[in-house]
C-alpha cells in the first residue's frame, strides 16, 4: 500500500481571534483586520508536508470560501503543499458545518477518482477554527467519507501496512494512544508540531510555479439543496452585541489608596 | 432568504454599517445597500433605529415530521469510572426545557459497572435512563458511540439532544449530526425554548467571541447542542421514580475501527481552575511571558490559581489548561482578579459568574469594567506590586 494523497483542509479567518467592539459606539471595528490561515490549520499543513517528506504522497490543500480565500491557499503552497483547490461559489454562502463538510467531501471525492486500488489517502484538519470554534467540520467530513476519525491529535506516526498510531489528548491529565488504518481523518492540536516558514523561494513558487484551482458547485456536481444555506439545518436567527450592566465601583486616588480600598472592601466582603 | 431595505425609511445613518461583522452593507447616496459580503446574519436588523431593514425569509417547510420527535436527551460521558459532571449540569438545564415542552428528560449512558448508579439520576431530574452496557465501553470508542447513539436516536426520536462540549463530546456529536443530518450547535451558553414553535434557541458567542448569535434548527429534528462544563448548574430535585432501560452489548475490540493501544496518565501538575476559590488572571495587557511573573506573584500571595485570557494561551505565555473563557474553562470562584484583560465576550462568559470580580486595566473603557465589582484604572505593572504589599500587610495584621 502506498499513501498517495494527503488532503489538508484549511479555512481563511480574520487575523484576530476577537472582533473588536468600539466601546464608545458599541459597534464592531472591522478596519485593518487582515485575513490569515486559521492557526490550527497551519499545523495540519505542516504534518501533511512532513508525511510526504518522510514517506510519500502529494499534499493537496483544500478550502471552501470566497474568492479571496485564495490567499490562504497560496500560503499553503508557499509552505510546501503541492496542489491547492478553492471550492468557491455564491451557492456555498451561508453554509453551516453540515453543508460545509458536504462541500469539502465532494471536493475530496472528486480528487479521489483517480486513486488506484493499492493507493491510500489521509485527511488532515486543524482541530477548530478561531472564528467559529465549533470543531465540527472534521468529524462531519470523516462521517461523509465513511472513514475513521481521530480528533485532538498530539502525536502522529505512520506504521507498516498503512496503519497510523496517534496520541489523542482527551483530558488534561490523560493521553490515549490509538491505532487505526488508512484512509482516516485526523484533526490536529497546535502542540503537534511547529509550522515552517514559507521562505522567499516558497512564496515565489506559490505564485509562479503552482496554481490554485477553483471549483464551483457545478464542477463538484453539487445538489443545490445540499450546499450553502439550503443545505444547512441550522440558521442564525439573531446576532447581537450583548449589553452588560455591572454593579461596578471604579476606585479612585493614588495606586496606594486604590490598593488599600480594594483590600478593605475584599476583607469586608469576607473574600480574603 | 434576503435582506430588504426600505428606501423610504432609511435615513442613511450607517448604524447598520457599523454593526455588520462582514462589511456586508454600505451607504451609497445616503441609502443602505447590501454588498456581496452579506451572509444574511441579520445583525443590521437590530441595529437600524428606524426599522428600515427586514429579513425576508423563505417560508419554512419542514424537512421531517417534527411531531414524531419528543423528549429531551442528555448524553453522559465518564472517565475512570466517574460520570463527568457536565452531564448533571445538562440535566439541570434539560429539566427546565423538558418542563416547558411537557416531555420526558432522558439520560443516556454508555459504559460498564454503572448499574448501581442509574437510579441516582432521578435526583438530578431525569425521568428515564438508557444504559448501553458493554465491558468494552469502559473506554471511549468514537465509532461505537456514533453507531449506538445514532441507532438509538433514530429509533426513539428525541427532539433535543444535549452533549458536553468536552473533547469526547466534540468528537462524537458532529459525526452523529452528520449521520442523522441533524442541526448541531457547538458551545452553547444559553438554551431556551421558542414559545410558538418549540424550537430550541441556542445562543453562543461567535466571531471569536465578541458577538452573540442565536441559532435555531427550524425545519428539522433532532436539534443537537454541545455545552461547555460549568455553563449550567446541576439541580437536585426531590426524589421521584425513574425508568431504567438497559441494553447489554458484547462488543469486542475488533468491532471498532480503532484500537486503543495504551492510556497514559500524565502526572504533570495542572491548573485546577474549576475548583479554585480565587483566580488571578492575566491578559494581553501583561505584555510578555516574562512579565507574567508579577501576576503569578499576586496569585501566590492570595493562594490563588493562575488564569489567562485566550490571547495569553495563543502567545504561549501560559499553558492551555490555564485558559478562562468560552474555549477554555468556565469558572465561578469567590474572587476573580482580571489583570490587563480587556474583556471580550468569549472571556466574560467564562468568568462572569464569579462572586467578586476585580479588574485592573489601563484602558478606562475596557469592557471588563462593565462586569467588574471593583475597577482600578492603571498600569498593572505599577498597581500589582503595591497591591501585593497591601495584601501582605493585611495578612500580617491578622
């Protein structure tokens, strides 16, 4: 058996983990926020490249997103991914995790069509994206591809007969070593590795020698009722910025006075 | 589904523009216009002071016969023979949801050696417990959980399924959701029942945590939600009858696609934030890993656990197990001191139930002051050393 395709699913996210609120106007501050590859996904790309270097296969970066998500895929190419596919279409908009994982599964299935009988593949995801934090797309994708999943992976090793041996972090005080056979999907933790810097040559290659191939809903043969908003079971009903009312006391005076007052208050409250 | 702007009513005030998380609305010629970026989230609707914006939804057509789905389920997990406490917390909230819907609350447990414990779930509000017993289920097997639970759900058709948002819950819940094509919402901080429809309203922080989104599964069932430990409270009820359904399986390891090779206990001392009486936390304002020492010193003087906001973990100033907030731990100590933490919602949801909150921050407008009981506006590197001296003095006096 030969591992030939290493799929890495990535997401482009806003470059800050928190959308800022202007406290005076209580509105969102959007200006000047760059888009980046979801930090967890960089570790997935790194693992993909290291599998190729150590064993075999080609690293295929895959993302569903708007046209500008191409930048994230270029970055993956710069790091060393061999190919990149952007699943992009207005019809994908408004997708929840079920519709997103379906779209990614269609992309992977399309790219698996030329897989031969003695060839194998692996799918690698970051554990979660910093903008949505759901950690749902990986397991949902594994279910749709009907392959085993191992989430929260701390360590990874490819064994003989295309078995994989991984350490899964279940709890802060326990690690479970799990074995399964490829094909499989794993979602990785940041502790797994240190993503490489692309370097100048990598960046130049990503823009000159390699390309990002766009695939539309039609290219994927997607059923319109299974993608985007139509393919989603959940809907965002309301979005709001919560108003919070505190019973706050702002302490006044010098640092010494404020510290004393705080200590006195905490003593009166029987806290310390 | 589309956003409709009433040109007659729109005053071009741009409140909508400021409230849109995506840049999906612009003012052109003094009128709001929807752009390509719009995701139909509806944030602009509440923002509009003159009600010029409406969301036109397509008529809801049920994808399944929702009337067939009845009951609220909580799926428990366990570790070293002990039920994870989040199951009891979910029963607490689940009881209220079930009462509102006038349906049963069911606890589902997969494991072994829990026979004597089953009736105790009555004390936490469960009407029924379904126990899938197999010696192999002493440990967690992803695919066995998925196939057993999916089968059970298809057969018994609950309308709501609540699962702890632990690494285990977050492993099997999405896979079951996919198998059943069920809506799943992660890390809910609020769960309510919508009066007219009986839909579960699932509220969670989103976009990294400064905005709340309420999510529904309007046209299908079941509705699945994961909830972090510590969000809801376990509630003891006066003892009542409980129905026990036991399903015995003789699984062997070869029935699973994965094999557990070894389980390793990590003896490393970990932060125990959930049980701490006092937590001293630092945020971006601390400045660096080295500068965290002063925060740690304050924690030591108070005999407190050390916590941190999300960014301090992302920058590797602190280990993951110190993280307080939506993606970290939810805590409720007697005293929470936030140093250099601005107070993003994703952090606030993790600590706002603390009895007393003290905030030290340079920025007088930091949102953390809105939840703080005592606020000190100042540079934490100047304030904390003085505070440490004061506390030492006070302790000596006693």
